């Protein structure tokens, strides 16, 4: 049964932290995979999940950096994964499947934002390839290990999906590249992925969610020039946040994805977009909150799934 895209009154809000939403939840014996789980929101997600008892596997493009960042956190293991390289995705998945373990929580957290025009693989636009296609291939390759009857897959999107729907005639931005619209398309793809994965997996008890974590100042902004951040009113000439109250802390930013992965309030639900630790409302024209209709359209979700399967050569449901 489909879940209504409307708030459920979770009792949490934009100020809730990952520890807040995990209060009273015991994740002992659970295994989570958190891509990019060693920086920014990912690090706080890993920290909160392990504190609640879960074991967390962190696939990382920079494994040495990841081990350094995660030093002192018990219950974590690091492996190598470059989401922009499908051979790397396949190799990681094969290593994990060989371990014979089951995945209870899959959080597709890693991503790049507003980077200069970059091509990966067979000439794919890097944001679409890394943020969406890499995660699509990863989840499909890991599907035999994703535990039926309770596992959740969480696709970390962004309010930036408002910037662009799918550009079906040019998903790889061969013409007229715009870094922010390309990021928006990739974030729309993250939502559509969860919509269709939930439809495919619900019969096995595997549910999928997407979300906007909130505005957080993290290394995700590394591709944005200082001058642009000043122009946008984020920082001053000294690099100081001009309005720190408008940004969430990393602990608050991690809350919605942790809530999506673990909350009993979402039992029996799936395929919806979340923000501020609740199901989001449909977006209203002129407003920046909520989810755009183009990102939750089941027909577009199915179309993207087929395109992604064709591009990556992977489809666990074929």
C-alpha cells in the first residue's frame, strides 16, 4: 500500500538530533552501510548508529582518510568504494556479499555538489553518475544481502531537487551545463529512485525513503568558490557564517536520515520524501519546502529505473 505524502506528526523537528530520534532504540545485532559515513552528515550518522549498537560498514573513496576520521568509534569497518567507478562498485559489492552478512539499514549518503563540469565512466555527468547511478548500481548489486522483512534503504536527496526535474533529452548535460541544475537533477533522481525501489521491494518487506537533511555547512560545499558563498550570503570575507542559525548542526542534519532508517513510526510505510524528521508535504509553488511533484511521479520513477538499469547494466529485479 502506498504511503501518503503528508506529515504524520512525528514529534520531532528541525532542531532534533540523531541521538534524539534514536533515544530508546536498540540497534544491537543490526548492520548498516553508510556511504560517505566518515565526513559531515555521514560521520554523525555513523557515530549515532554505532552508539545505538549497530555495526556500520563505511565504503569510502578515501579509505585512509575514513579510518582516521572514524578512529575511536567502535563497531565500524571501512572498505574502498568510488561511486563514480562502476568497477569499484562491483568489487565492493562482491567483497561484501562474500562475507555472507545481511544488511538491515542502507543509507546512501555520499555525494558531490555543484562541481565544475566533470565526466566519469563513459562520459557521464559526474553529479548524476556519482549521486544516483553509483548508488543505483550499489543497491542493486547488494540486493541479495538486503534483509527481507524489515530492511530499509535511505536515499539522501536535498531540497535542491527543486532546481530541476529530470532532463530526459540530456541527462548527462552534453549541452549547456549548469552546476546547480545538474545537482538538482541528481537530487530529483535520488527521490525517484526511492519511489520505485519501494514499489519493487515492499512485497519483500524492504522499504525505501528519500529525504532533505537540511542546510548544513559541511565539506559538501568544497566545490563552491568562496566568492560564491559570499555572494549567496552564507559567509563573510573571513569565512565566518553570517547567519549560523539558518544552518543545522551536523548532528541535526543527520537526524532525518537516521529517523528514516530506524524509526518505528515509519513501520509499514515507504516511498515518501522526508524533511525535519517527518514526512514532507507536497511542495507549493513559490515555497522552498516540501517535495516537487516531478520527484514523486511513479511513471518518471519507473522510467528512471529502466534508464539506470540500461546505463549501469545492473537490475536486481529483471
